[in-house]
């Protein structure tokens, strides 16, 4: 039996098991595979709404995105679909109507010879990674998913009798977990999710970039006087995927955009890589020099404050510029809406 046949045969068994009749999406199952460093974590979708499927988090780092997604959904609304995508890092298996599945997925199912029929019964695999366009799984993922699904079917079946565990109040966040050994035997128990993982992605310890500029550059910009204005600044993904020059998985490019609220105008818009702190810092000081003055305050969207602060906090502190999180950037929110319409056209 080749990998595709084996995969879709297991998928059909998962669909027929109807686990979403008993599991809520927060009744996470942990499975420790014998040759896998971290446990694999699975969330089952469908009981709360008619979107049937599974989210497979391959390790603890990916699980932190699950809790980040829950936290942001609970305390704030996502400003856009692209913003919501940044809280997804996992493989999803969703069951859709035949007409809604991509042609490539249909061809894989057809070649496998495994039959699927009915409404919301056709499987679609998607790999999610922040900054990247949702993409098809690769051959390495297929082998991994086969190993997970083989264990998930029996584990989720057995754990159905223990789901009252999730209804209890717990001092620590524990999940039901099955640990498999190489000989096929297993042990059932509970896994305590580390506090750092529960805090999600953005609340983990932040590394603030050091000042990457030369003493001469810093001296020049420090000689600039404070101006009576406030800048709005954002670094956000543009919701139009771009294929890299060397090919491969499409990415969502990041745009650094700055607006001067005094004049109600955009004074900078440039594509950046969010991890290139030196480039971002240099853009800011060049902008200060071009504007002949420093703003006493730069405001940023609260949802992206940590990401932006990690690049600019040390630089701005040295320049006596305050970085302030706000719930909404009045000027840039309008500008970005107009910009998105432009990209769509």
C-alpha cells in the first residue's frame, strides 16, 4: 500500500468515527510518538459548528499558536483574515463539499482509489505557517500524518470514555495523553501544558534587538529637535501572496508604513522583513532626518506592539521617543483599507 492510499484510508476511518459528536475543539488529545521529540496535539472540530476536521499541532511550539489564537479571539476581534492567519501554525484536515475542494486535492484522492461521498465528506489538507500562504502538505508530512492517524483512531476512541476530565476545574492545564513505545505498547496519562505555552506566542519572552546603527548615525539623529506631532507606525502583512523569485511557497510580504498625524499624510511605506531589525531601525532614522525632527511619540497597534517593540524599543528609548500601543490607528486604518483595494484591483 503506497503512502497516499494509506493516508486516505485512515482519513476515511477518521471521518466515519464521528469524533466531533463527542469532542469539543478544546478537548485536546496528546499523542507521544516513539520517535518524536515533543508530543503531537490534536484538536477535533465540528461539535460547536458545522466545520468538521482536525487541527494537528506537531510540537509544543505549534501548540502555543493554538492558545494564541484562542486568546486573541476571546479578547479582541481580528482586523482581517490575514491577521487571523498569523495565529495558525499547524496542519489542518477539513472535510468539505466536493465542489469546494481544490483540483489538486481531488486528483490525489482519485489516484488513491479511496472513495468519499456525501456533504462535508471530502478531505482537504492544508499546512499553515505564519507569514506564508496556506499551502498543500508535502511527502514528509504524509508520512508523519500516517503515523499520527494510526494512533489517533484508537486513542480518540478509547478517550471518549474519559472526556468528563475536561469538565473539571483544574489548577494546571492538563490534557489526556497516550505515550507509545517502539514495541506498540502504550501508557495513558495526563500532560501538563507548560505555562509559557499557555501564554501563547506574543507573551513569550521577547528579545529586544540592540541598536544596529553606527555612532555617527545615532549622533546625527540625536541632534534633531522634537516636533509637535505623533507618528502612527505599523508593520503588517499585505493580504496578497507573492511567489519568491526562486520559486517555492508564496509569502505574504510585510509592509512598514508610517503616517504623520499632524499633516495627515503617509511619510513612509516600504516592504521589509520583520526580522531585519537593522533595516527597520535605519528606515526610522532616515525618516527622522528627512522630516527634520523627531516625534515625541510613535503609536502602534496593540496587537502588533510586541513585534514592533522587539525591533525598535531600544532605538526609540535612546532617542527619547515613546512607543505607545493603542487599539486602533485612526489614520493608518483608513490608508490600509484603500491600499488593500488597490492590491485587489
